[in-house]
């Protein structure tokens, strides 16, 4: 499985009811192996439906989806696909089932019939990769939200997926928990080459992705690098989304007659931009 | 008259083997008409403090005074006193339970023993205050509307009790950007119209935009309190507590570190842009 195109949608439409307005409308996209893609859009824009299509929880009403070349509509692939593209949801409390972190990670493996002797190394590795090894014997309900989400991710990692699909996995977390979970997933992407689809409402998270897709009314409204997407401030605002604060600041400066770059994303980039705009303003 | 917290302390499971001090020795005055943001790390005691403001939790020691009267004193009068403080929990939509939106919002006023006519008026105006279309959704189940609307139904249920003080525990958590903006506008308007607001939030850019004053809790203690520019000016202390700082203030600090301009008013992007633009146009002269 060394194909470059990992998750592929070919003219995919999905309706919850046969006569209903499609929740996902004619979407075609290719997500290459190892890419970190963020999906933005309002509630009801079709993001979560798309996520569930990508791991075969939903099957397209029209069109075709393949995961590593496997068509999600073919029943013989169903379990392989769910295992290959693991999903993490919003509420950490709904995803943990056992009384011990270790057992929770084991649960998924038992479900897919992994032989008992193969389980410990996979569980240990998954807990190590999520930084949760030292919590193996703790009861999950005493963990912080960020830690619970990392356990949920470990449970999926133990199944050795090639893609992680996270549907607002940080929405219910505090800033520290959000950072923990985002950094964990970014590291898995970087070091393990896991393809990531990261659905979020937080623009600063999307700014750190390699690619940003914006959905609106079930269709793909924008698709590009974070820099390309967020520099199109008016379009993003028209979709009633935000841009990162530093991008907003750049545009406020432009409105005040300063020739700032339109595609600033981070604090560090803005500091450099101020330096570029006025080299003589600096003491050193 | 303000809310006064006097040496407020709450210990969970006091005397037991796992006794935990959630808040300790808190002295704080919440003035009429202000919008106080309560910030702090998860577990710092914010929610515990909030639940003392309307008597939902009783202090282990110390007092909560409203109009100079102890809200935990025995008697029917203090129950009425507590109705003046409306508390909206985190994820309040998890507590919706009635068959219709109307009944859910009417629950609080009904509990207060008001007449049907009075209740009806209050439900209508509460829905109006949070931008919910009365005719369109009053008979619908509160469970079949959008997440943003559910949140606003829960808020309307508290507003229908006409509280003078509104206490909101992370009102925008988990909402999408549009629903968040609508809700923040509602909160801002209620504040402008005279409601005192206490808002717990982790979203520092929202806090920067709305708060008239900020109180910071750490490990159950009140460690900082003041105007937004003062609190956000104490950058190192906040980040040391694991708190976020508005990105504008992060930029101001970075510029200073690099030997660049001093930007005093960093916490609102608009005024930051004014200062920066003036500075850049002046070729590095006066930033203020």
C-alpha cells in the first residue's frame, strides 16, 4: 500500500433520506498519503458527514470513495477501511469504556480479533506515541479532557491505522488540552507518516495544517494552503468564518495604508513583517 | 448594589480523606453593570466560584453578599434574593428536558410562581433577547434545533427569570464561529442594557473584546484582578500559569524582545493596528 492518493472522493453526494437535500454535494478530492488536512465550515456544512463517509461509516448516495484503493461500498472492505482510517469524536467522555486506560486501548484490539499475545506491544507502543504510557493503570474518568482524547487516539493507534480522522476532537477541551491533542496528532503525522483529516472550528489549528478545505452547504467552497485560504479574508468572512488574529491584523494595517503582506498567519511572521516594513525602527 | 465575596472558601469532602480545597479566601467585589471575566486554568476553581454566586453551592467558610445581604442566610427572602443571579452552566443544552422550547424556557419563571400571563411575556422577551424566532420554534422540541439554538434556548431559560446578574460558565465552548459570534453579541447587548455579567472563558480574544475587568484564579486563589490592559500586560505571569494571552499581546511582547517598538495597547486588534500603523508611518517615532 504505497499509493500516493490515500483518501479519494469522486463526485460524492450523500443524502440522509432519499428525497432530502444532500448533506454532501458532488465532492471530488484527493488526499495524499501523509498529508495533514484541516476541514473548516459551519455546523451543518457537511464536514462531519464527509468524515463519516471517509471511513465508511456512511456510504455515498452517488459517486465513489476509496481508502488506499478500497471502495467503501464493497462490504468485504468495511472492517479494513474502519481500521485503516480511525475516527476520533468530539466528546472524550463518550469514547472511553474501560476502568483502566490500558484496558481501554485493548478494547479495540479485542474487537478486531487481534491475538492476545500480540496486544501488549501494540498497546504499549500506542500509549507511548500519545505520551500516555505513565497513565496506563489509571481510571480514564480521572484524566483531564486532553488526556482522555489522547487515550481515545491511542485506542485507534493500537489498530495501526494509516489515517486518523478527527471530528472536532478539541472542541470541548481547554487551551492546554487542545494543544496537547493537536501536538500529539501533528507528531504522529510527522513521525509516523499518518494521514490526518482534522475537522475544527479553531482557525489557529487550521493555520498549522498543510492544507485547508472549507465546506459550505455540503459543497467544497475553498481548498488550498492555509496561507492561500486565510489571505482571502473577504471570502472567508463571507462564509462566516474567521481568519487567524494576525491575518486580521495584517488586513487592518493594510486598511490603514501600510503595505503589509496579506498572508501573515502567526505572531512570529507578523513580527518579521513589522521589521521588514520599517528596518530603521529597530535597535538591533 | 454589588455582589461581595468575603473570604470565600469551599472545601469538597471536608474532613474526609480526599478533602480538596477548590477555592480559598477569595475577596472580590462585582460591581453593578460590569462585565467581569473570570479566567484561570482548568481546576483553578472558576466553576466552583461561579456556583456560589447564586447559592447553588454553599461556602465552607466566608460569605456571599448581594445588596449587603447574605444569600445563604435561612428564610424565604434569601431564596428570592438568589433569583436575581442567573447561572448558565457549561454546555447548558445538556440540561434541556421539556417537550417544547416554550415549556423549557417557561420552567424557571413557573418555578418562581409567576402568573401565566407574566410567564408568557417573559418567554417571548427572553427568546427575543437571544434572537430566537418565537412563532417558528416555540412548539418544537428543544432537541431538534441546531447546537447554537439549543445553547440560546438554555440561555433564554435563565434570562426569563430576569436576573440582574448573569453568570456564564464558558458560554461559547464547542460552538461554531457563527453561533459563537451571535451569542457573544447577545451577551454584549445584555451587558450594554444594564445586566451585570460574570463570564468564565478560556477564549482570551473574546475576553479581550468584551470584559470590563478580569479576575484570574490559580489553584483556588484570586491571584490577579484589574482592567484588561493591566491583566494582559502581565504576560509572563499569565503564560506561567498556562493561560493564553491574546495574540496581539504576544506580538507586542515579541516586538519588544526583538528591540522593536513598545506597543502599549495590545489586547484589541483595532487599537493595536492604530498604534502600529502610526509607528510605522512615523518611521519608528512615537508609537502612542
